[in-house]
């Protein structure tokens, strides 16, 4: 932790300006469900993921690539987009379906956050699924760190802040790291209060309630699992791949 500089948390993709991320290491958090789907897809052998901001950008890329090696994936307001190969359910991103494929990925909140943060120095993608791998990567960082919660349509998403607090707690070995900004202090405090039963807390969030009404509980149960993979997704040149070719 000796190399760690300031640590901050932004609570939605609308809570910051792009210039605030320059020369910083950014961790994108969208627990339900984009981050969890990205981690799962790469863990199951996807070659790369191209995050896009909207359906227009997704369609433009899809029209110029070999459809046999690419999958069009994503959702709008929680529902799979008509004509797409996959939605945004991590359970769908199996080895049989995504192995060796490049995914063009478009979601309501998560991929928009990734695109908005694309000018930062380093960008990782975090879920509860890979939280320890993220923490290990962050402990060696010499840049200021921002944990960027995608939120939901500009509003805070409790599950994203809970994961941010979990990351901060682990970075500090159970204590709040020095030089943490106000946003990090709030997230850390929230995790200290609610982090003992992640699954139960996440199931009670507003976003989980919305998803339950649309798709049931299976995705939420899956996304609440902690450290089931050491996959470390990183954005480089517009594509999310495994850090250092890690498998």
C-alpha cells in the first residue's frame, strides 16, 4: 500500500467530468450487471470486449466485422436488445458461447461509464466476482485511484458503492487508507456497516428489485458471489482484455 496515492469514489457516470480522471487509475463498477458480465465473459474465454455507448455505435462496429467471430451483446433498461446475440446476463456468457469471440457490448449504465472514463491512465473492471484480483492490482498503483460506480441512470446504486467500499477496506487491510477523499470515506463506512452479508444486502437494493421484476433472481445471486475468479479486465485502445494476457 506504500505506493498508493489518493483514493476517491464517484457515485454515478454523471457525477464527474472527464478531465477529473486524467492521469488516474479508474476502476469501473457496475455490479448489476455489466461488470459481472465482462468479468465472466473473459473468464470463460472471450477474446476481447468492445464497450460502446449506444446502439448506433454498436451497429456501426457490427456492420464492419466478421460476424462469425463477433457477438453483439447488451441491454436497454434491463432487457436484451432485439436482434442481439446475448443480453447482459452473466449466466449467458458461457465458455461454449463466448469462447474465442470478441463481444460488442452495449448497456444502459456500465458501458457508458467505461466510454466516459476512456481518457484516464488505466481502466480496470471490477465485480464482487474478482474483487481480490482488483485489489492486488491497485495496491501497486502509483497513480491516484478513482472507483467509478456506474449507478443507474445517473442515480446512486447501493450495490456499486458497497463493492467500492469492499475494495477500499481490502486495500487498507481493514482500515480506511490515508489520503482517502470524502467519497471513499462514505463508501468505506457503508461497507463496514453492511458488508457482512453482501448477498442479502444486494437483494434489497432498488436495482435488484427492478431486475427481479424483469428477470427473476438468478443473475443477482450470481453477481453476489465473491472471488470466484482472479480475472483482471483492463481497457486498452478501446478493447477490454485480460491484463498481461492473464488466463
